[in-house]
């Protein structure tokens, strides 16, 4: 489920929607679960400062289509409308119970090639790495596509809309330049890194041409259907491009951006062996020189043999078993 908006300003309205299963060949590709109107907060009831719950009609409606507690889903969808005291309370539990990231299944991997549009890939690539140059988009971790699987086009667009909230005003035109891959229209060597140095009239012409092409792309809109005018989900990119500039650049700005991005190249320092040579020889019941000459395969065989002898279930000593594991790890580090 996701929170969708329509209209602008005083006419803005909110709905809770859900992507329809792929088997349901209906238009559009989503169902409206609940119409919240212009004020979703009226469905949040707070009888006192420490008590907050959702309207029973809203919870009952959501629970019919939910596979988990409706109140938890509503906390996520309507978080921005909750009182500050409730947000503060929820912050203590925001990291609890979250599922760990698991590898993509073979089925999901095969679906990525057909289900994820190139425009979606470009947006994910920029929002993840902040890279204007899209030539290395193939390096994007496939796991980042997971939230897009089994989602209709409408839900995907609101997913990106939420992600784009992190963009600063001075980034918006650059973002549009990158995700529409406008650099491909230029041969200058700096086109991938300094779009502000290119001819802006040419960029605008290419952008309008590309956005119109995307507006008529059947593969992109799929279950959402085509529109006679520019689609609502593309209007925001026109606004980003024409209402915002590139921002001021300086050597200091470039240095600061590079410094803040260094975490992407960060690697943990090499671990140092924590067990001495004499301790390792004692726990393995072998001379240190013998252990030193062993290959990783031979050492692994010896480790499994000693582990059987020292394991508590086999009558061994628990502390010695722990020491054996530490010694084995230290020996492997020395054999790198």
C-alpha cells in the first residue's frame, strides 16, 4: 500500500492505494483503498498527549487488504500527519523488527531485465550515487530494484517522489539532466560533469523532446494507461528543470562534495590476528612450523577434526572450543 496525492494547493487530495496483482488485467494498475480527502489528519484521533490511534473505519478498510497489522501500515503511510509527540515515540522503535536484506531470487533476477524500465534505473542511480554521468549505470546493485518489483507504475512514481524529497533546490535541474541522460546529445568532454557549461537552449530543446517521448512510451506507463496531455507524474520534472537553476559552483563546493562522498569508497581496515602463535600451536596440538606450512584446505581439515574433539556435545571443553575458533580465524588471516 502507498499514499497517493492528486491536485495541488487547496485542491490537493490524498488516497491510500494498493497495486493490483499482475493477474488482474484492469485499468489502472491500482485500487483505491480509502479516500482521505484533503486532511488525512482528521482520521488520527488523539484524546490525550500520550494516546493516539486511527479512525476505526480507516483501520477496518485497510485491514481487509493488508497482510499485517493495519495500524502499523497506517503509521508508515501517515507518518507526516502524526503529532510530533507520536513521531518522537515511534522513533524509538523505527529500527526494530525490520527484515534483513536477503539476496534476490533467481526469478526476481530474471524479472529485473524486463520489469524495470531504463528511466527507473537512471533515477535510482542518481539518487543512490549522485552521479550525473550515467555511463556506469550497469554497476547499480540489483537489490536496489527490489522495492519496484510487483508494483504498478503509479506506486513506483510515488516511491520515487518520496525519494526525491532529499534533493536540494540547486540539485533539481542537474537531476533532470542526469535521469533523462541529456549528456548523450553532446560531444563535449565536460558534458557529463558540468551541464551548466553547455548551451542551455539546446538542453531545453532536447529535454522537451525526451519528456514527450517518455510520455508516449507504452512500456513505461503499462498498467497506468496513456494520457492525451503531459502525464501528471512527468509534470514535476518539467517544474524541476524550468523553475530551478544549477546552483553556484566553486572549488570549495567540489572539494566538499568529494569529501562527503568518500564513504562510498570506505573499507574496513584489515583485522589483525588476535591469537599468538604459541596459543594457536597449543590449541591445535601441533608445532607452529607445521601449522605455518599447511594450506588453507589442510588447516580446515585439521580444524574440523579438533572441533569434533573439543565440541561440548562430544564431551569437550566449551572454553577450549571458543579458543579453537579464534585461533583458526587468526591463522586464516596470516595466510592471506
